[in-house]
């Protein structure tokens, strides 16, 4: 008589586990789907850039969070400049403490609500570097991002720290040559297996003067080349507009002088008072020529077919408009220095001060004076326009 051995009750479970093991790498019908790949957002966060926040950054982070399977899957690592600290912000949309929200619309609302924490981490962190150091920030972000992850770099890209200090490179460098030199010196970070996205390249604010289009394009080409040389799985430059929100940073960085190209003799140069003047004074600071000389050189190349208008601006201090006299003196100081640096007096048209009547930002939100915002409004604008006359359009 044949005796049948009882089948252990665990056999069906083991069989199911075996089937699930075979299913790994295909459909995950026997268990949870894989969570999102790691995401790191890194910012340079200087006074020479807008606040490092844009709708596209929120969209990237929210999409990341919506792929969460388990609590904590929606975490985003935040790197601020070369500061060694890495902050984690969890955007995972939860139904309760142990379960991820499955309703897509509700999950999106919850993730966007949590994005406020990401914004704070990006805008309130303190950079460790004295200069704007996107290369160092890139390196830090890659170290914080496991293989297969994505690094989103939010920066103007106007580097003022070695070995890519644009004050030394100038605006006529060849990106391929510069990056080849970095590669030869083993100074290009290793991004193998990571995806890289850039947001805000060429967009400046505050102390850094606006970049002419050729300079902004060169910045973009430089960082595309750096990314390619680093071996990233993909390199994407986002063209989405970045809101010109005033920087929350109080750490000044060096300014890269910007002059017009020889073929572009129209537009406005913004001379920040924090670079050229001492506080509450119209006397030019000792280092002002380093900033104004490239402007003077550009104006000289324009010939006699342009008119230069110089306008001084101040920050608002009280309830009404103020600073007319001070802004006028600053405008005249810049005009006189440009002439001394070689600009023909015949090119200069009106020189005036408009006080606090044309602010770039509101430096008294809620009626309270904010120094970090006031710095955006203290400036002298040099506007170059073609002369009007017969045969001119």
C-alpha cells in the first residue's frame, strides 16, 4: 500500500514566490511596482541669480513623487552649492502614515502641497563657496545621487570660482577647448549612469549684469560640454522660463563684467550700486573700473550712431518716492567715469536720477524695509539706442 506524504501548507506560498521571482524584471504582478529613481536638485543660490525656484522644478519633483510605491519613495535630495550638507525633502503623497495615496488627482495635490518644503530647502540654504561654483555643486550632487538617478541643476552657470572662473576665461572662450583642458586635468566629475538636467542657464539677476544673447548661448554650450564629458546617461538643458524672483541669498559673489558684442549696439547695461558705490554715497568704489571698462570698450565700438542714456535708481526707504538727488549723483558719476575711460561725450544723451520711482522689485513688502531686496533696486542703467534720423529705422 502506497502511503502519501502530506503536502506542507507552505507549498502553495513557495510556488507563488517562485513564480514571482521569475517575474522580476518583467511585470510586477506579484508585488509592488518599483519606486521612482533617485532625484537630486542642486542649486548655486547666489545673489547674482534669481531665487532658485521655477515651475519646471516643481513639476519634475511632483512627477517623481507620483511614482512613489511606498512611503518615503518621493524623497528629493537637495544640495545647495558646495555646502557638504544634503537635505532630504519627502514629497510622497500619503493616504495615511503607512499607505501611498492611489488616487492620482489627490496624490498630485498632496505632492504639490509638500513642494513648499522643497522650495524652502532650495532658497534658504547657505552656499559654502565664496564664488558661484556650479562645477563644484555638480560634483556634490553626483555624489549624493545613486546610479540611475537624475540630477537637476538650477543655476545661471556664470561660474566665478576656479577652475572655470569666467572673469579669467572672458566671453570669447571655446567651450570644447575649455572642457578638454578640464578633462586632461581630471577635473570633470563622473556622472556615469546618472541623468542630468539644467534649469536657468544664462539667467542672471541682482549684482550680475544681464547677459547678451551670445554670452548666454556660450554659457549653455559650456555646461552641455561639461555634462557630455562627465559621461552622463543624458544631458538636458531646459528652456523653460525661470521667474526673476529676488534671491534669498545674502552671500555676495564676484561679478563677471559683460560688454555688448561688436555687432550689438543697443540694449541696457545694469550697473548695481553694490558693486560700484559705497552705501549712501555717489562716489565710485575703488573696483568700479573693473566693471565699467568693458562697458566703455563696447560703447567705443558702437561709433557715433548711438545715444547713451544713463539713469540712476535707488531703493525705497519711506512711504513715498525718495532718493532723487542721490540717484542723480550716481548717474553723473558713472557718466563721468565712462568719459574718462574713453567714451565720447557726444554719445551721452540724458543723465538723470529717478530715485525709487522705477523699482525692479518691491523692497518694502508689507511696509517693512528688506535690505536684500533693496540691493536689487540700487543701480545705474546705461541704455544704448540707435540715433534717430533720415534713413534710420
